[in-house]
C-alpha cells in the first residue's frame, strides 16, 4: 500500500502531499514518522493508494506513532482550504505533538539525603518533658539546648505525634546546605512520607513534591519562603536580562 502524507512542517514551499510506502494496516488519520530530506518529520496519512504516482520512487515510512479520526483529517483539510492556510498547519492543530516525558527519577528527598540515625531506645527526662509540652500545648515554643543535646529527636517525636493525629508537619532549615542531613534523619524515621521543598528545586520538582504532600499527610522539609521567593526573583531577573 501507498499513502499520501502531509509532513507537519510550516514551510509553504513544501506544502504538498508526499507519497510513502506503508503497511497494509495503516489507515487515513495515521500519524507517522517519515524520512524527509536529510531529516525526519511527523506526518499525517490523508489518503491511500494501490500504487505510487508515475515516476515516484516512494520511500517507506519509519513508524506509526499515533492516530486521529479520519473525520478530523477531513476537517483540517477543509480549514486549510477555507482559511488559506497550509494543510500541514491545519493538521497540526488536530494532531498536536505529545510532549516529551521527563526523565524518571527518584524524589528529591531520596536523592539528597545523608545517612540517618535509628530511633533511640529511650529519651532523656528533658526530652520527654519537651515532647509532652509541645504535643499537649497550644501555641509557639522555643526549644533551647546546646549542640548535640537531642533537639532534633524532640522535633521527630513531635512530628510523629502529628502524623498519628492525621496532620502533616513542616521542618524548616536555615540553609539548604543543612537539608541533606535533616532529610536523612527524618527519612530514617518516616520513610517516603517525607517531601522536600527549597529554592534549589526546579519548577517541575517543586510541583511534583506539592502533589505528593497533597496525596498524603507528610513531613515537609524546606527553607523559609522568603528565601525561595528571593531565588525565584533572581531567576526571573536573569531571564529578563537574557
């Protein structure tokens, strides 16, 4: 079988049909990848024939990559004729190119974590008192203690209590450089219920993390929003400068 194909290119100089050899199961409306000059192009099959035109050495298509109804092909060709556009541009309206999928990768929290620590067998008296006051209290609390005194464990115990009640929790770090060690500690306790949000994430990563937090109660690790806003402003300013 042979097919008349409109390559989906915008140049008016090639705004015509080209003939390609196709398998027998190809129908009108098939979206195909075809050799076109020295490159490749998407095209739409608009009609089928038993033989190529005289003097035409038809090349075979490379693959069928999609399909649209034949009625849409007819509509697009009518639009092109009525509005004085090229068939390829009208056909592209009814057969938009599928965006490329982003590379699959693990969540940012999993990629950025450092090794965590196991939960201690028991808490000190001061830790137990702090956890009890935070969990039972209502308001803001300032947890004071020297480095290495166990403040992070108090945070983790408070987060666990909130998750048990069906809430989420937010843990803010003052600097991105501190995020990996915090993520490691929190993930060692809560696993994949941990999300991360900070200014070093791409827009797509930030969107994915927000979706994760909406789907389930999570512990979110991030930096103060003012730093994220500052980073966004700097990226916008750089884009405008370019």
